[in-house]
C-alpha cells in the first residue's frame, strides 16, 4: 500500500517537521507558517539532519557522529512516524500589559 503524504496546516509562527515528498522523493520536510525566520527553520532542520561534531578525547581531533535522524533510523525507529511541531511564544505586551498611569 502506497503511503500518502499530506502537507500539514501550519499556524503563524509554527514549524512542523515530518516526512513528505520533495520532487517525488520521500524525505524529511519542514513546513512553516508566516513570521518564521529562515534562521529558525535552518536551526531546526540542521539539528535533526546534520552530522554531530564532537572532540575525540584521545586524539583531541574533531570527530563526527551520525545525525539524529540517521541514529534513530539505525536504532530501528520508523522515520515515517516522526512528527515535530513547535510554536513561537506569544510576545508580551509592553510593561506586562499594565498601564503607565
């Protein structure tokens, strides 16, 4: 049975990460609402999909571990079930919402 990937509905200030199709290929996709800066989207996807750098303490040289996604898949997790969602906090009003007088 073929899996159908649907684009989720996102709210303003929300980021959702889940499986989807890009140009016909299945991959991890990031969906975002209005007012989500590019740097925030990059932070989320890079944290999940990029190799993790660490220092090899015996040689004091940099070493790289698999990405979080690769590590989860290697441990037997089904990435088709992965779904991550986060929303921006509501911005506080000036002076905590109190009047100046």
